């Protein structure tokens, strides 16, 4: 009996550890995917600054300069910030419970404010 209980706890512990590892890998992959354009632009700007007179051949077009920074830094960072809570919600049951409880409290406050019997 002891071996069965101990074995199940060990199996459960390994499963939770594997799930946590996969979640961390997904968060890291999302971070790298969303920030790779910025890292590439920053590297390209450094190479341009060191090898050529700035803005050089890559950033001489004004539209390309502003567009690349807008997409690379602002939009991709916003995408990362938006997708992180969704990933947490899908992968972490405690986070999901907390969000559902929070939404329930907020909706409960709105329903408490409305008076359905016509009295003020």
C-alpha cells in the first residue's frame, strides 16, 4: 500500500514538474518570438552605426526607420503583453480560478446596483 501511494505521489510530482517546464518554455518562446524583431533591429542599428555613417543604407528611408521601430518595439511588445495573460489563463488553473472569481465579483457588484423590484 505504501509503494502505491508513494508511486502515485511521485508520478503526480513529475507530471506537475513537466507541466511547469512546458509552461515556462511557452512563456520564454512567446517572449523571444515577440521581441526578436526588436533585437534584430537593435543589432542592425548598431552595425549600421559602427560600419556606416548613420542612418546608413538600412535606415535612410524615413518611412522604414519609423515603421520598423513602431512594429519592432511597440506593436510586438504590446502583443507580448496581451498574449501573456491568455497563456497564463490557459496553462495555470490557479490563475484561471482567480480570474473567474474576480470577474464574478465585478459582475456581482453590477447586478447588486440594479434594482429589479422597482423600489429605490
